C-alpha cells in the first residue's frame, strides 16, 4: 500500500532536520522549539505534520496536502536549485505561502512595487547585475552620504555593507565580483537602527499576532542574531500595526503568514525595511498563541481548497 497522506510538510533544510539539538546549540534548539509549537497547534486543528528537508531528492510531495516554508534558510545560497524546486513542487502540493508569492518575494525589487502602491518603504536604488557604477558616484547621484548596499536576493545580511564616501572604494573592491553576477540595491542608512533597532510585526491572514524589537550588538548595524543581534519583547503601536497591515494588503495576493520589518524614518514616520513571506522567523516561542493562529489559518485554507 502507498504511504499515508500527511497533511502538512513543515519545510526546513538538512542542517536543521535533527530531532534534538546538541548541548549548547541554542540556534537549533530554538528552531525545534518553534516547529514543535506549530506541530502541536496543527494537531489541535486536526492536522498531521512532518518536518521535511525542502531539497530532499527522495521526498514525494504528492503525499502531502500542503507544504509550509519555515526554516529553508539556505535558499538564497542555492537560488537556482530553489527556483527549480518551486517549479516542481507547486504541481505536486499546495505551498504556503504560494509559489507565486514566494517568487515575488525572492527579489527585493518587490520594495519598488510596494512603494508604487503607496506603502512607505525605505528609498532604494536598484542595481542590475553587471552594473559597475562606482559606489562613490552612486552616493553622489542619490545624495546619500551614508548608505547600505546588499544583494536583491539574500538573507541573514549576506554581502551587506554600510558605505560612505570614505569606504566606497574598499566596498567596491569587495563587491566587484558579486555585483558582476547578481543584482544589488542601495539604500540610505537608517540611523534610527543604531538607537532603537528594527521593529518586526508578525501577521497571520493579514492580522498582527505579535511584535518584537531587534537590536544590533554595539559597534554593528546588523540586527540579525547571526551577527550578534538580540531580540526583545515589543508591544506593537497602532501606527506600526497600520503600516504592517498596509504592506501585507499590497502584496499581489493575500499571504497566509508573514513578517514586516519596520524602522523609524527620522522624520516622525515609519518605513518598511522588508516584507518576509518565504521563511520568516516568527518567534512563536515567545508568543505560542500565534502558532495556534497560523495552524488554524492553514487548516482553513485546506478546507477552502
């Protein structure tokens, strides 16, 4: 007999597929705790689930009613393979979020589309692959004396540099081979990040479930824990909720879940740094009720077909 159908594949990658974390491995321990909370919540909604490596060549995706992208945190290092996988898997099972939304969210060019739809985003200058314009000239053209440059397809602050006229030449040298091969974007540095960090709001079916504040370690500007950043409790304000909901509503189709990263823009307003729809960390361990909300949303989508 064929293997039984499992309702939900929780997608991870091979590094995180273990069922337990070695002593002291807080990173994997957090991942497993988050997935356990979601699996428990899925069970309470009557859904079976299994953690699966998205790149497992032996996985039969037709044996799952849906697949939920969770900790596929190597996709940007294997982007060609990931794009090819998307094309294959979307014909075998349902993806949450959908394959079309994932493709849209893969490239940070989506920020330009959000801006066109009226969402307040951090200003961005998009640089196509092979654009060799020196950074010093780009800073002069934009009027940004302090900026950040990063790839359009990236995560965990990969190849992300703060740049000013004094460091432009050295950053040019470091990024030259990468800019020849992939697209980048340049943004004015948001100084408020150094003072109050980034605010992240998690949303399920367009509604905010909770928020956190991410702070960079002293001497750095990157808030990711990969670079020493820390995460702190945060009660979302009404204006943060409004901007996050606006950003989600501006996506090409309604996401099941996602995350909006916000920063104070220095002029009394808020600006969207990122909208994460592919594999956002959700900090369910600090807000277990959000796991219940996500599980119910998945169950509802499956019922609706």
